C-alpha cells in the first residue's frame, strides 16, 4: 500500500522551545499532528489549516485560517476568521470578517463583519463592520458598523455605538454613548450617564420598562444580562483569561433615582419614529405598549377623562404644555372621543418627541394619566 509522501519544503522553520512546537513558513501550512507537543507560534504566509485535538498557541496567517478541534489559543490573527463554537482565544484580530459560534476571549478586534453566537470577552470588543450576534459581553464594546442586531449587549465599563442602524433588545453599561444619527430600535437602554437625542426608537430604562410594560427582571434574565450594580456572569469563562481582570473593574456608580413629578429626571432615549423602520417589535414604545388602566363601565366617561386630562395639564406651567397635550385636551373638551381614538397613537408619539427634544422624561403622573385616557377611550369604542 502506497503512502502519502512527506515533504519538508525549503524555507520552513521548525523549532521547539519550552516544550512547544513553533512553525513558520511563507506559504500555506497544514498541521494534522504536533509530535505530542503543544503549539507555540504558528505563522503562515498563505492559508493555515490545523486539525488537532487541542489547538493552542499564537496563530497568524496571511490568508484564511481553518481550525478543527478544541481551540484554546493565545491569539489568532488573519485577514478573515471562521471559528467553531466554544472557541477560547485570548486575543483575536482581523481586518476582515469573523464568523464564530459561541466565543470566549480577552480582546476581540474585527475590521469587517461579525456573525456569531455569544461573544464573551473580559477586555475590549471592537467591530468596524456589521454585527449579528446573540449577545456581546465585555469590559468595553465599540461598534461602528452600519447594522447591529443582537438580543443583548452589555459592558462592565462602556458601550459606544456609531452611526448604525440597530435592532437590539437591551444595551446596558455604566456608560452608553450612541451617535446622534444612529437609528432603529433598542427596547431597553440602561446607563448612569445622560445621553443626547437620537433617532433610536424605544430606549426605556429598566425602571420605565417595569412600570410601563412590566416584567423587567424576566426580560433581562431571558437575555442573559444583569441590572447595573449586579455582577454579570460570563458563561464558562476560562479562569486563566479572567484571573488578571479584577483590578480593571469600574467603581460602583450610585443607583439611579426614579423621576419625580416636580423634577423630571433626564430622559434616557425616547420613542422617535424612524421613517424607514418597519421591523416588528412588540416591545417598542408606542401607545399600544401602554397597558390600559381598566375602568368600570359606567356613564361617567366624560368626568373621568376630564379628571385625567387635568392631572396631565397640572404637570406643566402655563403656556409650556406640549402641543400634544393641547391636542389631547381639545378632543376631550369637545367630547370627540371617536376622533381621539383614531389619533391617540400620534398624540402619544408627539408627547414623547416633545420631551426628547427638551431632554427630560415625562413625569410619572403624565404617563399614568395617559394610560387612563387610553383605556377609557378604547372601552368606549
């Protein structure tokens, strides 16, 4: 039986140091055994293919990298990367795209696009292209791509989002920065810092989500994130990756105070419609998301509406009420309840837009009274 020819080409550099095999070659490299040694440094000028039970070391290629086996590498660098699920890599760097299953790392830097499951990093994650991931968890997260889709993005220090279109359930970090031109939907944005206006729809704080929709704890748990100030866990994080990260933990910031009627707290991010946004999202902040306050069916509709309307008006100084409040009041004062029912969504959007531009959150009394009016006019229909 003929056997495959073994060729050791000219120019290949093989060495052993500290019981680790090092390989350097200007062309393609394919390793299917390592002579019983762990890999140290493997560099290929072309493509790199490794098929071992356990893949270690610092891997670098001028072309593509293809890996088969359990990955526990120090670093991986290539123009583009495709990694199997469960990979554990200290540092990942590519100017191209990254495709991976669940991935555990210290640092991740990707110039192109990312398609992955859970990316759990103890250091920084930076992506210059589009992102499609189940969850990203890191110390700092910087995403500048054109499209970002994820169930959750959390950071122990900061999240920075560029001029992108987002479809994300939750962003949570002590500091969250979003480019003013960013658009799309983020259901919950939780941070300690004040943020300026943007085109993002939704953007409820955890407290507001709990008040308006309910079940905030379950919402976060289902997405694998914790409230600010509560330690988040990185699933199956290798001890040797995390052991030197404790000193980098940010100081605990004070708990966010709930807004009061007299002094509304700074608005996080309100619900501003995006013209080209047609993605279905039952958790976006629209009037349909407000649970109508159930009212007994009786003949006191006009009195109840007038009472709720007065509570809204009392929260604004004379001449400073939002146009949406004036419009709402005109319908109620005229008894035009059928017309109000058809326009209440637009009125709510206008009210939120007004507060977004002013940089303040609507007082709790306004939100509650609007819920009452919404429930009454729906019952009367």
